[in-house]
């Protein structure tokens, strides 16, 4: 029995009778596509992609029988399609728009979870975030930008210095979008028109959207697409095909009158085709009926496959994750970085290395990241990372450029970037925490599994800064500059959680004054608590300048006392005295003039008042 493809005559007849009965009762198979407005020949170019995206659940009809191929796609609609394509629909469920999202009321309620997920995944950023325009028709250049970001190619676009675009209307593409369009064209996601134009401001139609989404599929793995090599075809009794999956197992799929079959032409476009015995040995991608997983609703024939042989005879290398090791047949199935599988042959002289040390095949595991050097389909050597490894260092920052946040850790003077697992576990100071709780300077111990961080143990690094407040800026992100006893300046950030006290009594941020002496506990660069030390609080004087003597560095001011009387005070300043205006920015002593109102912070020694800070309250620029 060659492929377990032979059925007994009795079973086959029974299945055939059952199949015919079901067909007669239902007339139209549940998986059949029923859009009547894409049957015209002018939609031959788009029909395969519309069918494919429909069966994948990525696009839907405007009614049960109408797709509206020429209708334009709105911006929230194309975002929704991309979220479905990326397999993020379940993640999007229940999500709400962030509080900072402008004009959230313009996003239809059905689209809110998808738009929120796109924001989380950095598909909607920058100008698109500040002015999303959900119900506007999506333009070609806009869709190219969304597609590049959805595929995680944002950094590639941002880092591109030279453009390869030759479109005659390139200057109609917004400047900050050109590198994204360049990447999208290079990756085959979008293309220009025969007249060498791109038409960036044209609205994208629903037919074009299906084609673009299919182009994106080439760069990702879609779990509902079953790929394999045809090893058997039955066209006599109950039409069906048997395919060999990349795992080495076999699967049989029945073909009904509603099954669509397409194949790639020499230009890579899909055209109508059929399945017969000549297809044995070719590769196919199959979509199964939702309610009958043994029936194919869509078959796509291709010369390429999930198990694409490597035909060149020169040495090359492939990166990916081990999917299967068959020691009986001496083969290794690798899930490549582009989402395709490749089956390679293990030779007797194949060498294996784990973390740079010579190892054996038994040291490898399913799911392990590897770099494989090959010649043709034969493996020369395998370089693998340990399934688990540990790293230590100091937390620098979180990077949200990729699908999962990346942690940047400094160790031995160098910075290292590690992607986190979707379900990463974080513990800080002995308590369960989240990634957002990590602070600059935290000591990190991270456990990696197949190159991704799965566990983080963090310990806060608390330091104390004591000194005099030099500047104080109260805003959404309040900042204090402190000059310590050695003259060094420290910039610290006050958060809503910062505790501030004076003489064991709670005070508020606005109670602090320039010249106050404080002890501050700091985690990273954020203040945990501030304690004002009364004995070191400097005196503050406020008055009108009467005279400025720049040679002896003396300022005379008239101050109003609490009893209503006036007093002239002599203020001494030095080169170390900080001269600022009302917004705490530095100015020259020459900006202090007679008649100006100034605030002076300093201390009195031996009957003389020495200024540490002089603030001109009169000038504002």
C-alpha cells in the first residue's frame, strides 16, 4: 500500500452515496462563494484573491450575495482586514481606544477593537494616531504604510537612506511615506501601473485590497492555510486529493463542485485551473470548509511549497526554528523566518553545535532556534542556541518597535536587545509586576527560552541625592534640578506617586521652593520620596532692584516687610550664583536692571546676604 490511499470498494460506494445525498439536499455547498458581482470577466484578476480572503475570514461581503469589488475601502476597514490577516482578531476582542486617542467618537463601535489593537501593534502611529479619519477612503500610499508596519518592517522603512522608486509621480507620495512605499514595492506588497505611475492618492478598492492582502500573506504564516505535496489524486469515484504535510503525515481532502482551483502563471498571478493525476508531485495550499474540515473549498497550485527544495549546489545557510527531526529518514524540517517550511537531509558527516560547542542531534529539540549551513538539500552543520539561557545586567529601556516588546539590558559596558515572550513573567522586588514597572537602573536577571525572554527578575536600585533645589518645573512631567554638596547637578523627575514631606508632614510639589535643601530617594531617574530638611532651608527675599553694581557684584533691593514698612537689603553674588528668569532658564546678570522685581535665594553669613539663585520675575523672554 503505497500511501494508504486505497479504500475498500464498499466504503467508497457508501461515501459516494452519502456525498450525493448531501449534495442533492443542500444543492450549494456551505463553503461555496456566492458573490454574484465578481463573476464578470473583468474581475478575473481579482476573483482568486477575493475568494481566498473570504474563506480565510479576512474580508466579508457587503451582503450575502454582493462583494462590491469597485467600492472604496475605508481606513478603519483596511485596518480591520490587516488585524484579521495577522491572526490578531482574538487579541483585539474587548479592547478600547486609549484615552489619548483624539476624536475617538469618530471610530464606529464595531471597528474600535481593531483600531485599538492596531495602535497596540504600532500599525497606527504618528499622524495616523493624531488624525486617524476612520471613515475616510484609504489611499494607496496610506495602505502601503499600514501594510509595512503590520508586517513589522517599520524599522527597515525608517532606516532606509536611498530610494529605489522610479515612479513618475513619486513627488505625489508624502515625503515621510516614501521609504514605506519603497519597502512595500520591494517586498511585492504593492506595485505601480503600466505607465510607470503609482497613483498614490487613488482610493483603494475592495478588489485591490484583497490582492494586497494576498501579497502580504507571502511574508507571514497563516495557520488556516494547509500546505503540502500532492501524492495522490482520485478523479473517478469521489474526487479527492491526498497530500503529504511537512510533518511527514498525510491528509485527504475531498473536492466538490464548489471547490475553486487556481494556479500561478509565469507572472505569479492566479488563474483558474483543475486537479488531475498530472498534479502528483506538485505543491498546493488548501483552505478547508469551515464546517467540514475534510472538504477543500479553495486549492492553490504552486511550483513552490512549504517544503521547498534548495536547488543551488553552493553552500548556503538558513535560519529558523526546528519543527521536526525524523531520525528514521534522517530529515530535519525547519520553519524558516518567512513562515515557510523546508525539509533538509541529515548526512553522516553533519556536525551539530550548541552554543558554539560540538554536540549531537540528540541535544536538539523541537522549537529550538538554529542556523543551518546547507549544500543543496544536505545539511553541512547546525548551529543552535540552548533552549534556555540566562542573562544579567542593568535595565536600560523598553523598545516597542517589534510585535513583542524588547528589553534593552546593559552588561559589561555593552547594550543587548532581547525580545520578550508574549506571556513573559515579571517579578520585581519580590512581587509580581509588569514590564512597565521596570525602571532605568534596575538590576535584571532574565531567563530566555529559544531566544525570547520568558521570565524577568528585577531589583530596584535606590540611590539618595541630597542638595539644594536649583530649578523647579511643574508640568505633566515635573522636573527638579538639585545641586549637591559637591556642586554636581542632578535632574530628577517627580511622578504622581512621589511622596513629599517636611518635618514629617506631607506637603505638595507646589510647596517646594528654589533653595530648599532636600533629601531625595530615586529609583532610576524617578523620585520615590522627597524630604525637606528645615535646618538647611535657605532664606528667600523678594523685592525691587534699586541698584546693580557689577564690579563688586552687589545688588541693592527694596523689600516690603510684613508690617508694611520697607527695607533696603544688600545682596552679594558670585560667579557661581545662578541667574535665571521666571521659567528657570539661565540669563546674564546684565538682564537684571533697576526697577525689576527679583526673587533671591541664599543665606546670611556674618550679617551679609549671599545669593545662590537670583530669579528675575519681571522679564518673561
